[in-house]
């Protein structure tokens, strides 16, 4: 039989749980798509370990807009709408007016994690001042890049930094490489099927998406390697779709585009939401060290990632079906490699489901 003390203890525990779940956190992430996806394990740890009601991200909406409803991120906001550049002012000159929009921007958060600025720098000091204008909040500044002495994967490094500064268990930094970070919705798949129909892809066949681009030219595998894989897959009655972004459309010349058209169908200049839809309908993906490759792997898609100068031990994508090939000497960015083309194509053919995932 429960005593009054037991009931009071239960009520207090329940009240403390409700209070924790009412608290929210925000992450200031100024990076591109890959950086944002590699921040998701940190967001998950914060939400679960701290018992928060939600974790938001402030960043570039063209990269983070896909996260709410598909990941552990509750909502997102544009950096451009938040006037964050003001926080870089010299701390001794920084000031806020009554009802300043910057105060309102952080008024709802018990935890504020920033990848902008430096520890004890002007940005951090001004952020602390701004938050304290409305309430008391925990402010933690993290580094986007690990020191040379750190050989830990970057997602684990983010969590490790947060755990060290917040007092959480260091074991939380062990990020499971098998985690699916981004979940595809039925609406995504429907959109993807519509796009595939528009470009003439036969959705009754298995589908491999090839993304030959990246943010840096030195990270890009030679185009002939991609077109060679496309030819091998098509000979095995697999549909192939090249996914081309604005950078590729600008970089690739007429001869290279003709080479792609002769190898497979392609889709270009799509929104990131459309890309999610296409990836959600694919059986496998091959790409360079790029944000879209991180997206594909994070969605749980069978992903082959081609790495060049970047160390995959630190920056490989996170996902349950990832294979990484590395050419640290950048040979495959300059020359095609028929042997590796064949290896990748055979790996895809042996691992894909038949019938297709759709």
C-alpha cells in the first residue's frame, strides 16, 4: 500500500519529468549538408540524455529544411533571419535594446550549442549575455573540426565535446554507425515516383542513383568511372539515374554531358526535398565524398562512397549499409579505373534486392 510519502515522491518525480520535457535546446550549425547530417547524432544524444522536449537547429535552411518530421530535429530556422552576425561584435561594445529580436530568438532554450565562434570568444560571451537577458541557459561552444591528434569520427567528436562540457557520460560519444538518421515518409516516396516517371525511369526495375559531384573538384571521382558503372548495371537490366546538382551542371562541359546522356537518364537542379524523394525510391547509391552521399547513407540506403583526400575514418557517412572506397593519392580523380568500376558494380548487383524496394 502506497503511503502519502510515496505518492508525494511519485508526484515530484513526475513533475520533474514534465519540467525536463518542457525544456528545449538549439544547435547553431553554419555548415553545409554533410556537416548538418553529421550533427544529428549529437541532437539525438542531447534529446535523449537530457530528456528534452525538442532540439532545434539554426542554420542554412537549404540544408536543414528536410530534417523536421524525418529526424530527431524538431524544427529549424534560417541563420539569415536571426541576425547572428551581431554576436561577433567586440564583447565590450555589444549591447541589446529592450525587446531585441536576438533576445526572443533564444528565449525558449535551456541549452544552446554553437559551432559558431570560439570558446571564451566574443561570440560566446555575447550569446551568454543575450540568453541571460530572458533566462538562465547552458551555453556550450563546440569545434567543427577536430585537432590533428584526434582520430575519432567527427560525429563522435561532437558528442564527446558536448559530454565533456555538460557532465554527461563519456560513453555517449560512441555513435552507432548502423543508425538510420533520416526517415523517408510516404509523401517522399510518392514524390520520388512522380519524378522518376517524369524522367522515364521504369520503376518496376531495380534502381541505382549515381551522383558524380561534390563541393570540391579534388573529391570527384573521374566521370568515366561513373559512366562505366552505369553501363555495367544497365547490361544487368538495372535502371540508372544520374543526379546532377547546380555545381555539376556548371562544371561539366557539353562533351561530358553527352557522355552522361549516352550512359543513363539524369535529373538536374532538384530541391533537396525532391532528392530525398528520389533516394527513397532507389535500391542503391554511388557518390563522392559529398553532402548527398551523407544523406543517402543516413537514410539507410545501400551506399557506396568514394573518398579521395578526405580521411573516411573521420568523415565517412553514417548509415547501416555503407561501403567506402578510398584513393588517397587521387589517381581515380584523374584517370578512369575499369577494375574498380567493375568491383563497385558487382558489389551493387550482389547486394540489391530483387524485386526492387518500391
